C-alpha cells in the first residue's frame, strides 16, 4: 500500500497545504473565477474524461500517445468551455457576484459617511458649546472691567464701554474727577491777600491725574508758581488746570478722552506739600469755584 500512487493516495503535506492555500485565496471577480466553475461542470458532464483528466494531472511524464488513449478529455473540456449556454451561465455568475460586491461596497461607504456625519455633528455641537462658554467668560470679564472702571471714575456703569480688548472707555460727554477719592485740603477763595483760584487736594506724589472729559491739551509744561502744569480745553470750551504735577504724559495739541491719564501728581512750583491744584475756567475765562461747578456735572467731593 505504501507504494500506491493512484488517486486515492492520501495527500502529502505539501499538497494539503497547496489546497488550503488555494481555499484561502480571495475569490477573484474575473473570468478566472468562472473558469473552475465551468471546468467543474465539464467534469460532471463527462465523468469518464474527468477521471482521465485528474489522473493525467497527477501523473507526470505521460506522453501524447497515452493521452490520446484516454479519448482526449481536454478536447471535451474545450468544447464545454465554448458551449454558449455554459459561457453565458459563467458570465451571469460573475455579473451577479460583481453586483453583490458592488452593493456591499456601496452600503459600507454609506455607513462610513453616516458615521462621519454623526461625528461631524458631535464635533460641531462641542465646538458651539466651547464657543458659548468662552463668550460667557469674556462677557463676565467685560462686566467686571466695566464695574471696576465705573467705580474708579466715579461714574455710572452705563457710561462705561469695554472693548473686545478689555479696555474700558468712558462715553463721550461724561465728566469725571481728576482724582479717584479726592480729599479737599484747601478751597477756592481769598488767601493771604489774593485769590486762591482753585481747589487743592492732598494726594501722594505720583498719583495718576486724568482728563475730566473729552478735550485737547492746550498747555503742558512749566509755569511760575504752578510748577509742572497741564491745561485741557474740553468740548464745551471749559479749560481745566492741573498744577504742582511731577510728570506730564501728554503734549500740546493732543486729543484726550474722559478718564485718560495726562500725568502724575507732585509737589512742584509754589507748594507746601504734595497736592493737586485744580482750576476751572468756563469758556476759557475767569476761574470759578471748582466744587460748585463740578457738582453741576453730578460730581461731588
Ligand atoms: Zn491751590
């Protein structure tokens, strides 16, 4: 039995592996796929030929004469392959398989698109939520800046605007005091035989002094008695004067806005201690008591 090499011989390991390998191969969608089907049909149709064909495949060294003795099964297979009905069936099978695969691919693509859409919508929702949160935080910050600026300037929050950059600006036409928390130390009136033309506020050297409204700088420099001094002409023609300053942050001709720092308080000129000397000249004329005039603007000290 061990020398038996006929078709009932158990498969060798290499043969088994070759067969398994072939089974694992993907089913091609070409005519090559149809051919084994057609070949199988041929073998069924001609049982005698099939036996011979299988034998011839396994037996190497067989000569042409021997092959002819089997009745030329290959010729029969050739005939079967060219059989129009069988060829048509093969073509139909291929077409159906291709159609099935195309349908599957299409459905898979649709499914992928659907998943992508769903992920896209989720990402969009997350983006909107993040945007909303960011805007809410920015709005809260602006509100805080507005409140702080309003408190600092002594004005209503309604007259404070906070830009996208977080910078607070006071609405045009609004008036503010030159100092935060001013402390009056000496008022307008006669003193030592002459007129003290303004109000004095005791304040530490280096305290920011701000423009009381929108205007233009008409003087910035030194003046006898006043020391370092800044005059601002406002839109209504009123001129304010700040004396005894330690630093000037503006120049003549410069436009200034409400609350803008124009310099720092000091102790320059004829001064007996760090303070701001403030004068108000309505219409650029004679000085008036600042306290009453500022009270008319809703500002009190
Ligand atoms: Zn004074």
